[in-house]
C-alpha cells in the first residue's frame, strides 16, 4: 500500500506522512484498497502536499475523484485541506481532539491519523477490527448495537508502544486471515486466546441486524449534444447526492408513485435511448431513463452549460452519469 511505512523504514528514521495517511483513510471509507490505490497515487502526484490540494480548483478535484463514489468525501477533502493550510500552517495537528475538529474527520479517521502518523495511543476501529474483536471475545451482540462493545475491546488492547503499527496489524489481520468467510484460524497469531475459535462460532461472527430492503427511485436525464460537438452538462448543487459533481440535466430521483412529467432543459427532438441506467447508492437503487437529442448551435438551455467536445472527458463524470453516457454510445 503506497501510503504505508514499514516498521523497518521507521527504524531507519522514515516517518509516515500525515497528509498521505489522511488521504488514504478518507479514500478507503466504504471503498476497497484495490479501488483506492490508483486514485491515491494520482492525487498525491498531482497535489503532493496539503497546501497544493488546498489551492486546487474545486472542479479539478471533483473530476479527479469521479468514479470513486461517496462524493461528500471529496468535498470534505477540500474543506479539510483548506482549514489545515489556513489555520494549522499546512501541517496536520498531532492532537486527537484537534483532528476531530477538522471537516470530514470523525472518531475513526482521527484515531487512524493520531496512531499511524503520530504514534499516539488512540483506538482505531474499522469493519475488519470489529470482526476480529467479535471473534476474539465471542461477542454475539449484533452490529450496529455491538459497536461500543467492540470498540471497548479494541481500546483495551491498544498499546502505548507502536500503536500505529498495532492498529494497521489488526486491520490487516481482519482483511487477510480473520476474513468474513472461511477465516484461516489455523494460521492466526491469536488462535489460542480466540474465544470464538474455541466455541466454533468464528464463521458466524460478527452478527448483524438484518438490513431493510433498499427502496427504488426513478428519474430521467437529458443528454444533449450540439451540432458542433459540445455537450450540455450541469454542476450539481453543492449539497445533496453527487454534490458539486458534473452531470447531465434531469429530474429529481423519486419513487415511481411520485414521478411527474419534467420539462427538458431545452426544446429539441428528444428520443429515449434503448434500455435504462441502473445504479445502487448506499440507501436506494436508482433507475434512470436516458433522453438524447441533437441540439442546434444557438440552443439556449434553461439550465446547465455547454462543454466543448475537446474539453469533455467522460471520466470526469460520477459513475451513474458515465453509465448514462455509455448507454448512448451503444
């Protein structure tokens, strides 16, 4: 992992970069290491310091984040970078309480930065750590109710010596050995004290409260291209889903029973593209109809702005909007 510093390197005097630790932890929220690695490398190459990121254009950062999902993280990334640059001299504070005051940093991220970057003895609890603690203590209280119980177990084990190495070790233990399915108990360094292994309950832990079925929402997007190749796009409102991201004009996303006719952004011969876009967000499934039209060069849309063909990059779009574009290409 490019944001990691090994114990051997630490012994040679190399210290973790708090900026890299923070960046990786924000990106890794609800996202896999495999998906994050390329984005992390690209961000660090383009904005090597927190001051560089703080000075970046919002649109550039949002475009670079496109495809990684959970776009509120990108907005908070910029907010946090600017606070660190303006109020902390471009250096992340080596203080857990001060870290918690920064935009987009909660207890988990503050604990990760404090322990990994500054070697302060603060507990770090992600999904992997929760699984390890549940099995180590044979804890059957279902998540999310079990969170404070598992956090207390993790806190009790957090050492004052090398807490950052310890935190990463437990996360890695959960990711590689104490895995969700078929845990490799035979090679686990904690196999002897593990209460769930002794009880034979490890594979069924941690217990989870059943999730409610996700509702389905519907909407329409309008993909209009002028005769000169320019595309009609809009920047979504700062607040709300996909806030600040580039996207196609369209309707609100509502339940089927709440759908109402929506006027297109400009008068044209709109035609429905075959098929539909399907996308899943954290709290709902989305189904989008895609309307396409060729627009005259003097088109005056009621919303959005035109982006020249030479400046348009589908990769700058969030995934659901890129799916709509891909549907028209077919």
